[in-house]
């Protein structure tokens, strides 16, 4: 069998339709399946390529919490912005954080009001700014699942090595496994199987998902991001359901090793420890679900340096992000969708990033539907 190596091979229309036909052949009219794609990158691909239209109507895709920017609570954003407004501070963040709304507004709005807020492409960019401005305090607003945590960890190790004393990290790194478990334990949530995240799994591997199959008796298939990846993963889930199996399968084996990235896991373990509690926007407080800096790195911990208070802000009541995350509503069924809440002026968490379910739906379904009228 020939191994595919190029992107266009994973978008081959003939192969896509063959897999779609195989799914239609296996799924009978009385079957009903609800599969959650955990990763926001999968949600984006599904809408971008219109994959939902290639599936039987009795396969429902539920859009999960795998967009770290989208699940950041407003209070956490306000804590970061309170640091950004302190004298002599340069506040740095990734591009998708710049439009995340807190009660005080977004980083971009605060920048327009005069705060020194800069977009960076990697944690090392923020460290370089600190080295170039030794008279200023430079803070990195770190965010992401296990995918991005290793790069933050390596940057902190580099800051310690060079003894860069004016650099600190405000850690908002979250963990995927506690989030999935919280979804499975939710009384109003029913999922038949999971399309497992690809990027996170390239770090943590396949083994951490075994509790889903063993304890909860749900199948999970770790998937890549191209159309053939996702359709093949859905086919694998359907086959598991038809055969009465509950396994962890790895469709994305070309990228994801079963044991994960040992080097990345080691640097995370050296720098971070698990927080007892952390609030997720739209999902509430989840125990053991986020990372903070170990005491050995307190010198570079923005929460220690600036004595962050832990602001709590309720999500906007009209934004129904939690219900969308749990699959109780589709994005367009939220009262604010496409009206008060748009990608240009996001109110709800899921409209903030391009990988958020509402933003993806807005760009690839809502706007195209409006254009076709």
C-alpha cells in the first residue's frame, strides 16, 4: 500500500467519496450516533471542508472544548489585563488572545488606550523582548493545552539559565483529559464516541485516553485534520460501534506515537505542576485541569510577582456557550449568534478564535448561507 505524504493526497475527492459511501453503507436508518470532536482544529476543518454534508443525517457531530482561547474565563483575562496596566510592564500574548474579551475589554482595546501590549509568535519572542528591555517587566500570557505547554516550559528553563530576572509567565495552560472526563460526567451530556485531538495527542500519546474506553465504554479515535483523516476516523468509530467495541484507536499514527513525546512531557513535568482547581469558560470549575509554575520557578511566575487576585466574572448570561459545548445547542441556535456576537465583536467564548465552534460555523456556514440567499 502506498503511503500518502502530501496534503493534496488527503484531499483526494475520489477517496473522500469512497469513505463517505462506506459510512453511508454501514449506518442504517435506525442507527443514531453522536460523536464529539474534542479539538477546535477538527471543528474548523469539518466546517471548512463541509464534511458534515458527506455524513448520514443520523450521525451528529458535537463540537467540544478543544480551543484553549475559547475556554479561557473572563476573570482570567481580566487578571492578565490588570497586569498589563501596571507601570513599566510590557504585556505579550499570541495573536488569538488579543481579541479575547474580559470585563475590561480585550487586549487590543487596552492597547489602543495606551497599554504596551505586543503580539508574539512564540514564548521565546517574549523572552527576547525582556532581554532587549532590561529596565521593563515583560509578561507572557501563556495559553494552550499540552500542545503549547512544552514551549513555555523550555522558555522558562532558558530564562533561568540566563537569569533573565525581568521576565515572567502568566500561565493559562490547561489539560485535555480532565476536560473530557468532566464532559463524560455531566448529567445532561450524552456522547457515543470521540474524535480524539491530534495536536495534543502528539505530546501526550494515546495511552491517557484508555479510561474513556475502559471506564466509560466509549470508543475514541485520535484523528488528523485533513478531510480523509476525519472521515476515516468517523468510519473507524462507526465500525467500533457496529462491532460492540470500545477501544482507543490511532488514525493519526503518522504524527502521534502511542507513548507520546517523552522529551516534551519531561520538560513540562520539570517546570509545571497541576492546579487543584481551574475555571473553564462555558464549563465551570474543573479540578486538576490546568498547570501552574512549580515553586522552583516562582521567580518567573507572574502570579507571584504581581500578586494576581483571581478575579471571578460570570459569562454573559445570553451567550449559551456551555450548551453549545455540551451539544445541547448548535451554534446558530444561540440567541446572540450572528447578531450581538460575531467574530469582529465576540461576546461568547466560542466566537473568539477561528477554531471556536461558533466562529467556524459563522465563517463557513452562516456567511455562505447568507451569500446564497
